C-alpha cells in the first residue's frame, strides 16, 4: 500500500426517502442497505466499505434526521446527529427542488454546528432538466458553505464516480481499516433481517404502517448432497392483532410472497441455498420499548 493511500469515514445524511440507501448500494455495487419508499426504512448505522487503489471509504449510513415522534424515532435522530461530528466527510443528500423546507432547515442548523467538510449531493437529477440543477445549486449555496456540490442520479449511477473523487479529496492519508474484500461490518443476521423487512414493506405497501420489525430466531448451516444449506427461522413482529392477519394473508399467501421474494437475495448474500421459515407475532408498542428495540438489533446505547 502506497504512502499516498487514503482512508476515512463518511456519513450520509438527509431526510427520509431522499435516496441514501439507493446511493450507497450503487457506490458499493452490492445490495446492503435496504430500500423502500416508506420513511424510517433505515434504522441502524450501516457501515459499508468502498475500496479502490486510491483509498478506502467507510460509509456510515445514519437513520434519516427528522423530528422524533416516539422513543425509536428519538434514538434514530440522536444517532444521526452524533455521527456527524465523528466522521471525516458528511454527504448531505437532497432532492432537486428550489424549496428548502423545515426538514432541510433543521439539517442546515445541525450542519452549522460541525467543522466536518460537507459535500452537498443533489440526487434524482434524472427527474429534472439540466439548467434547473444550476438554479438549485445556487439556492443551497446561499444557505451553507459546502466543500463541494455534486449532482447525481443514484438510480442511474450518473456522476457517482465524480462523487467518489470528491470524497477522496477530503480523507486523511492512512492505511485501510478493512480488508479489500470487506463490504460491510453488519452481522449477517442483521442483513438477513433487513432483507426480509424490505420485502415485507414492499409487499404490504400501504396496508400496514411501518411498525414492523424482523427478528432472526436462528440461522443453522448444514450440508446436503455436497451443497451448503442455511436453515433460517425468522419472525415478523407487528404492532396490532389486525396487522398480523394482513401479514399472513389469505391462507398464508402474503407470508409466502414475502418469503419467496426475500429468499433469492438472502441466497445471493450467503452464497448458498436457503430454507426460510417465517412466523408472525404481535408485540404491542415495540417501538416504545427499550428492551424490544434492543432485541431487534437497535442499540439504545449508540445514541447516548
């Protein structure tokens, strides 16, 4: 590794649904953060790692910064805000619009408190005309002094190479934190749980508010006919008895659909055949219980 190798930590912030997970997945080139069009999809700080000959970027994907409504929401906001002062670069992802709403203003106020270089990333450029983007850049530039402003389309992958170069500029020189084949430090159980939760959110669409969690009861590996098989038992937790019936569906059809959509992606990640068993349980008000929040892999200590 050469003396001019760089490595550092970068956080992605932005209001819910602005495309943080989609951008992360594109930059890393592998699906790690889950994506859905519901707010509060990302609940934990997911670390993903980008390694090249020039350097290594460890991405810390924070939960979206927003006004908290319950203990889980409160925890998510504290984690997001604390992360900003602990990294080398902040990427602030926004949508291409000339209106800077209360959510954005709240983030601007937080950013004014830190000395970390901020790169403004205007996402979803595939949805607007090029001259309009210059106008949006101008509007944001008046609000805060940014280290760089980079327009991208996370969905199409436009300009993401420029974004990587801009990030590298602000990273300190130093050896890599992770082996070059490391993509995430998330335990596999957590990624499996998130993949199942993503499919549940997608399949259920508007039928259930986002009050569901997934708990992995067990992952056991065995060999059969010279191939490796992972037996996974997972429980989808919902907040109401009425939700349980919706998650299970008529004669178990919805649960089967969630399982059959999640299985191929879990097999891709674990690189073996997966036998997935899904159950559904009701735990009322789990989002307001420290014990239950911890039980689903969200660690309240992280936000202290």
